[in-house]
């Protein structure tokens, strides 16, 4: 972070917090965040509501992004709604524009813990009792899915013109039709999704990237659900299927709930808060959907590198997961009346 950005942020924080002076004592870029950047800030606030030491995170746009990702002001609004609904998220503090930082951003209170999926599935000292953690995650999703349109401040979220399932098929097909390379296995998956698309009785607020890697845990359990840039009005089972999808288990395939615990624990926690029992059969469609969607996102990430917008080894390698996803899609759908 450049010195002039730091000074501008100190002035911004002072104004928003009602402080007479602010000094940023520590600032560093956090790891992760292929679509956004996250900066850890430790500031000394003099006066105002936050007098003393404030530990927070500034979340800003990366140099390039994915078209369907919300802007930071929109993500801030989503965070506010989730926070008020009792979902365990970092407290949203203030939103700022490019005149301060050079890019749109918001500031939230820092939550403690580790998010790395590869670490969480291996380091059993993190997260406490894994079955209780997965139950808790089910409860968090149920609280989120209790939010239904319309909601003040979320006018930018448009309801799908088709059912969520068929809207996904349409969006994925539009992208693949415009791509220079053919992907027959993904086209097969799209056709399967189209033929087996379920109805959605009621739209709810969904996270749409609720997975291991996008929540923080410490030694005792969950501390925060992160990364709300893909949230939308959709079918609640989309979040359940994304969390359970084999591609998001980080190699712990026997742990069907995010590589962390049992599917039964996730379903149990969800039903406890929502009153809605879940079945493996109903969720299966959305697991197939998750693999197709992740393949499309991986291709989009690779395009960010290839286009020269954001040269990145991480983005380039992301596209190389597509063949593995294609194989899983064929394995899941080949014997299911395709």
C-alpha cells in the first residue's frame, strides 16, 4: 500500500468513526482472494466510538474480476443484511469509493481464525469438534435462507427470469457458446441439468460460494463467514449442493460436507433452524450444478490471465482443474437417465 493511500485511509477512518485522529500502525496484504484483495489494518483511534485500537480488514477490488461478482458497495450491503439476520459475519463498518483508495472498498471488523481449505481439512486442531462445526455451518445457512425478497438495500439483486436451475443452464451455455474451445463434457452436463431441473417454490438469499475456504475458524469453532460477492436470490439447495460438492472437499472425499464432516451433520443443523429436512436426493442435482458452475468459473479465471488483464500463475492454473471437473460430471450423470 502506497504512503498516500495510507494517509487518505487515515483521514477516511477518522471521518467515519468520529475520531479526532487516526494512525494506521500496521497494514499488510492478506493471502487468498483471487477476485478481491484483503488488507489487514491495525489503527489507533483517538476519540470517537472506536477510541483505542481497531483491528479491521479493508476489502477492495482486484485489478481484474469476474463479471458476475458484485462490487464492494454491493457486497457491503449484503454483509449488513446478513449481520442483522444473525449470520456469523465480520461486522461491516464503512464503505468507501475510489477517491480514497483508488478502488472501491469497504472496511469490516477483523475476525480471528484460519480459512485455508487445504489447512482446515488436515489440521484437526482447528475448528473444534468437526461434526459440531458442520452442524453450525448448517445453522448459518438456515439463518441466511430465512432472508427473502424484497429486502431494503438489496435492490441490485435481480430475481432470475427463469427458475434458478434453468437460469444457471442459460448463463453457462451463453459463456460456453462464446468460448473459442469446445467442451463436450460440460455440454453433456448442461443438457443433464436442463432435463432434470427442479422447481424452486420460493427464492431466498443465497451465498453461492459457501464452502470450506470461505469461512474462518479458530481452535474452538466458526468465527466468520466470508466472501459474499456472488450472493443472489436463488434456490436454498444451491448453497447446500455447493458445500457438499466433491470438488470442494480438498481431497477429503469421505467427508461429504466440505471435507470437514458428515453430510448428516450439515443437514441436521440446517433442519434444526429452518424446520426443513434435507435429503441426499434433492441436493444431488445441485452438486452436479456446482461442478458445472465451478468449471465455468475456472475457465473465466484462466481468461483473466490469458487476456493479459491480470497475469497470474494462480489464475492460469485454475483453468487446469476443468478436466477433473468434466470427469466428475460424467461420473455423476452417466448412469442417471442422461
